[in-house]
């Protein structure tokens, strides 16, 4: 892990100007957006639940200059207040996602976007955008070293088993963690439709549910049988109130120490959670 940034960088992440090279409808609920740009040769392939930022056009249809493409990329304390200072109809739209695939040798990144209903700004954009449309993404820059910036789940030798709990919004991160996991991993996934269970490889330890009550019941049934094992780690991500509820139950009802739980609120009914 890098302890200091190289002189040519001011932030662990860089801004990457990109354009859409491909759109693919993976399922009724998932759209894969593949972006390309010369600078993506420096995009880090750290995987796991790596967070990146999508910066898409404002309601007016453009991305105004707010300093994020300055070289080297300035830290968010510099560009984020400028981005928020624009009138609502001219303000760039910023949202957080996890890349599904990174191919620096081809200067490509795949972003799998779940199309919420009702649609939010990114869902609407994903449905309507076209090949060659331009946007900006921020993400890890290999020139900074593997800083772990933007990653929440950090595998350690103390973890012998892993339980991943989430929904469609967190499915790209779950898929990455499953693919990189070196320990037995159990997945509980809640979907609006089984047709949208397309990102995570099928296995005997992946359980997918449309019914939210059945989903919660199976999660807590598994916790009842396994939570006493201190080598089990829980990762929970998705709709914020559900994440909080499951985490609280694991701590209060199943005596799971909070240090054994990684959690992220990705979205909330009725409004966004992350700018």
C-alpha cells in the first residue's frame, strides 16, 4: 500500500474523461455501460467493493467545467463545492458505483447500472444515452499505488468465512468479492425479479429471493447457525434502511461484534444517498 502520493498526483483517485463504446441490456433491470478513454490505461484493477464516481450531464445536457479535469486531478475538497454551486438545471449529476470489469490494456471499464423504478437520474441517463456520449468517471490511479482508497471490505487472515447480503444495487460489488474471495462465501441476494439475477455466478451457497420477508428470514436463519463463529465476517450493502435493520439485528439478536460487519447504504427509497 502506498504511504505517500507521487509528486504528479494530488489525490488517490484521478478523473478520467471517457465516452460510451457499448451499451448492453443484461436483463430487464440491468444495463451495462462500457466506457473507453486513453487515460483508462492508468485505471486501477483493485476490484472488491471499489467505489467510483460517475459524473453525467446536467439536466441541461452538458457537464460544466468545475475543475475536476485539471491536471493533476485535485481532491474533492476543491472540485465538489464548485460542482454543487451550479443552479439545479446546470449542476452535473454525481453518483457512486462499483465497476464490474476493468481492462486497462484496452482502456475500458464496464459499469453495470441497475435501472430503479421509479427511475432516478442515472437510470434515466442509462436508458437514453448513446454510444459516443461523453462523461467523466473518477477512480483509482495505478500511479498512486494500491492505496485501498474507496474500498470498504478488506479481507484479513482472521476471516475464514464470508457472508454477503445485498440487493441489485450492490450486486456488482458482491460479484467482485465472490470472484476474489479465498474463503467459503455465502450470498443472500434480494431482487425485484429473478430475471435480474445475472451478475453473480450460481453456486450452492448463493440464495436469491424476490420475497423480502423470505430473504430476511433466511439471512437470520443462517446467522443463528453461524454467527457465533468469530471467523465469520458479514458484508451488507443495498437499500439503507434494510442495511441498518440487518446490521442492528446481527449485533443485538445474534451477538455479532460490530468489527465483524462491513456495511454500506447504496440507496434509499424515495431519494439518493450519495452525491
